[in-house]
């Protein structure tokens, strides 16, 4: 599971997402705006990626995020597809360039 989490953290960072300083298999993707977080969550869901949106008061206002988590049973292909979908959606909504 450590290798999977390392792979995903590296992938999110290379794409330009803000994931903070996490070191666990639960990786936050910090969006920082309530409505944008909900919008990105829905776009990812529609593309087949399930994440949990975390909004205030669960986090401080301005720290809204998507909570991603991984299991040892995720395949390399699944992980690569998740990063691909995050990249597409992230670019479309202006989170990354």
C-alpha cells in the first residue's frame, strides 16, 4: 500500500495539485473553495472516480478538499486512469495548467 500511496502522491504533485504534506494512503486534494470542490467532486464522479468532498465545518473555510484513498487491490491501470481523469478535470476547471 505504501508504494501505491507514493505513486499517487507523486502523480498529483507532478500534475500540479496541492496535496499538502500528507504521507498516508488518504491523500487530500486541496481545492480551497466550497462550490468548486463540489463541482470537481461531481465531475470526477461522472467520470468514474469516487472521492469524498470535505467542506467547512469539516475543514477550515478556504481549505475545502477532496479526500482520496487507496487500497492494496488497486491496479496500476486503475491508478493511472484516476490520475488521467484528475488531470483532465483539473485542467478543465483551472485547478492545474
